[in-house]
């Protein structure tokens, strides 16, 4: 059997698992690879954001210490490499929203901050790393939309978006050196621990504590869909090297 024919068989097996999943029995856990088909670059592939050359690494630029010390440079990188306001949901986002509407999927757990799952119609979305669509003043906590943040950035002579109170506006995303939201993390653990089918896609499974969520799965079927191998492939019942949009196109 050729590799391509085996992949085709594995994709159909996963689709059958999804069709046979009891109501609310499926949970989806995704990373940056889910949104690449929407034109948003991922982080760790050969041409991803973290492969960019520079004096300061992209990982440093999205750290809390860098944001505090160099907010202008943070926002230059943020708006240049991490915000894609025109991106639209792709087939994977749409199918997951459909599966939730049908009652098959109970939760989407995402490491992405782009809000595309909600834009596609998903409702129970647990955003481990926050959302670029939400922003707030670090001083007075006034909330700002993504559009308002961008406008404040454009207006600022120094490139640092500020609130009327003078405080810096920041995205409601989890930066390196910051802890995940405990309520969101608890919700993700509960969803995975109750799942019958856990589908993981578009994530390298190397970033903790998010990658450790897989350890709470006690269900029947675990599938990983990722272009490259992950450290957790041995735990999976299926490993499919394909795009999640292709896999969920049924």
C-alpha cells in the first residue's frame, strides 16, 4: 500500500469515528496550523513566524518582559506579523462549527488568538492563549476592540497605542512568561477528560502547559492531524500528515 493510499484510508477512518461519535463526545484541540489555510502563517514550520531572522527572536518579541521594556518594537512586530484582520474561516473552522451545531462536538480548544472559530460559528471555544480581538488598558482596564487598538496605534506618534487615561493598551493574549487563564485551562481539562474522540490538529505539541492537556484524555479514539511528526504521535490511534481542512472536507 502506498503512503498516499494509507493516508486516504486513515482520513476515512477518522471521518467514520466522527460520524459514530455519541452526542457531545468529540473535542477538538488545535494550533496555528488550523489557520494557515486562512492565510495566517504558523510559528514553527520552516517558513513560520519563529523562523524569521533578526537581532531579537520573535519568541522574545512576544514575551511579557519585551512588551514592558520595548512596547513600540512589540507593536511593530505585532501588527506586522501577528494580526490579520482580513482573514476568513476556512473549511476546518466551518466544519467544526457544523459539528457543534449538530451536537457531535462539545468544545473547541485553541491555541490561536485570531477568533476564526467564533467567526465560523463555533460557540464553545476555549482560547488558551487569549484573543487578539480583545484588548484593554493596562492602567484602567478599559476594553478596546481590535479596530480601536489599530486606530490608536496609527494615531500614536511613537507607535504605542494609549488609552485616554494615558495607559498602554495591550492585546488580551497570553505572552511568553505569563500564565494561562486558570478558568480556561480548567475548562479545557474537563472537556478533554470527558471526550470520547479527541482530534488534535495543526499543533507541534511542544508548548506547555497546552501540550500537556493530551494527558487528560481517557476516551476511545485519539487522532493527530499535523504536517510534521509530534512528540505525542505514539499516544495517538491515528496520525495523519495532511491539512486539517482536507481531512474535515466531508
